[in-house]
C-alpha cells in the first residue's frame, strides 16, 4: 500500500512539474521572449507550441499570492465571525459569455452594427445625498455605491434580481446587505479586492478605507490609509497586494496594502499639472492608465511605475474623466468633458475610434464597455439619456431615458453579465438588466 501511495505521489508531482513547465514556456512565448521560451522548452522537453489561455501563469501567481496573504490583508484572526453566505465562493469569476472583442479589425461599414438587447430597470435604493460612484465585484455578485452623504451601500445582486421579479410573493426584499459609515467627506470611488471580501473606498477626506464585508456586524473600516491629497480614484492590483490612488496630485500613489508604504514614479518631475480623475489597472496589472484634469491619458508600467506613454490633449483642452483597458489590454477607452469617447491603441498611442453623440461637459462622466465589449455606454447630460454605440462600427444603436431626475453622475457595467447600474444627484441607484 505504501509503495502504491508513493508511486501515485511521484506521478502527481511529475504531472505538476510538466504543467508548471508548460505555463512558463507559454508565458515566455506569448510575451515575445522567444529565445528564452525555446531554451526552457528544450531543457524540459516541453512543446514550444503548447496551448494555454493567455496570461494563465500571471493569473495563477496573482491568486496564489492573494491566498498566501489573506490573513495579513484582513488584519483579523481566523476565529472572527463571518457571514458565510457572503464569503462563500467570493472571487470565483464565472466565464464570460463571449471572449473579448478583437479591435484590431475595425469596421466602418454602416448598417452592420449589432442591436443592443432590451433592458428593464428598477430603482433599488437611494442615499441621503448625491450618489457619486458605483462598482461591481469581479464575480458580479455585489454592487457597491458611494455617496456625498459619506455612506457606502453594498447590494447583493441576487436579491436585487429577486425584487425585480413580477410575481414577488415573499414580502419585501432588502437588497442592501451592508451600509458602511466611516468617512468624513464625500466618497469619490470604490473597488473590490480581486479574491477576498474586501471593499476599499477613496474620499475627499484624503483617506482610503478597507471594509471586510464578510463580517456580520462591522460597519467601520478595519484599515485606513491616510493620503496627503483628496483621493479621487482607487484601483486594486490583480494580485490584491497593491493599490493605486489617483488624487489631486498629478502622479498616482502606489500603496503596498500590507505595509502601507507609498511609492511614486521617479519621472514625476516630467508631469507638473493635472489632478487624476481616474486610475485603472489592466487585467494583468502589467500596466495602468490615468485620466487627468489636464486632458491627458497616460500609460504607466505596472512594475516600475514609469510613465511609458503620454497621450497629451487626448480630449483637447477639456478634462479626461475616465479611462479603462480592454480585456486584452491592447486598447484604452477614454471619456472627457469634450463630449467625445475615444478608443486608443496602447502600443502606439494611435486614436482608433471616436464615439460621438453624447454630451458630457459638466460631470465626471464614464464611458464603459458591456461585459462582452461589443458595446460602449455613456451618459448624455443634455438629454438625460444613456447612449449606446456598437464598439466596432462606432454607430449609435440606442438612446434610452435614464429614468433619473437629472443626469446620472456615474454608469458602471457588470463584468460578467448583461447588467449595469446608474446613480446620480437625485440620490437614487438604478439597476438595469437584459430582459
């Protein structure tokens, strides 16, 4: 029996080594380290053309590091009381319905645009003052909103969908599962930890606060980063070990979430003006993007924090208000107060497409992809409508009334399904889902 177990263990270890070797070869090859990939493939007898999902090695390393540092990040012991219904399976992201779009083939043929599916919408809650921002969790199970009233609401989307059912018979459904009160000034932005039940918020009180939403009673932050500036935007690194803060300072502040040590780019002197309206990591964390008040969109190396490309006057003399990567991190979608949404090629800084027809000149407007990247959504402040374009043809395919009193301040799309949220100065939060 012992010999059998030993043999099985040896076979399992051999299988694991072969899989690790394949991951290394694929990673080197896909990142154009062809000579190194060939050397490793030859030394380990691994096929050079081994097929694995893109960035699989980075994804596994990021998840492993997050698990290893879970207790340290939480700052609590394993005996703390948790809400198992919230914590269970958090971070297990469902497979997307369609692979990310290939924007290398851009279509200009009119009439070839796709139709955006019909959605139903429902008012799901409201704050006591303007609702300023919203964020979905990576697994699509939760939605968080932040307000000028300094509160944060956490919604469980299964309950939101339950309250939208026409034949609801089980009494009133309460979709808000947590409300956090710990800031002194309005909330500007939110983000979810990629693997753990941690929500962070950035606010005008110059703090970044950490909330563990699996704990049953906690309404206060368990960790606080005190910045020196108004924290306008926050973004977790995919590993969960670092976060970026976009502030009134022109350079994003990079924080180690375990030590709270702050790092700044060494070429900061090259950028002298322009508070950051939004900062976002790419899907692998290899690069990040900032959208600034000076109208520039800048790309930064995720390891060295060096500015690797500046798209100056990306929105003319108007503010750049949002910037996000495509899933394959080859393109950046930006929005500005010039009422234009732009698609940029990361490798060259080339303008690939413009999406016109939505006026946004006053608010910190967002332009977002739907979950398949087939469509782009933004707010038209003038008409108080949601405008939707076909991402490949840049044709407007829909204009829907926002159903808010006054134009929404924020629009955020689910990363995993056909659903999005809007919130605004009317204090309300609306949830939209495909019918």
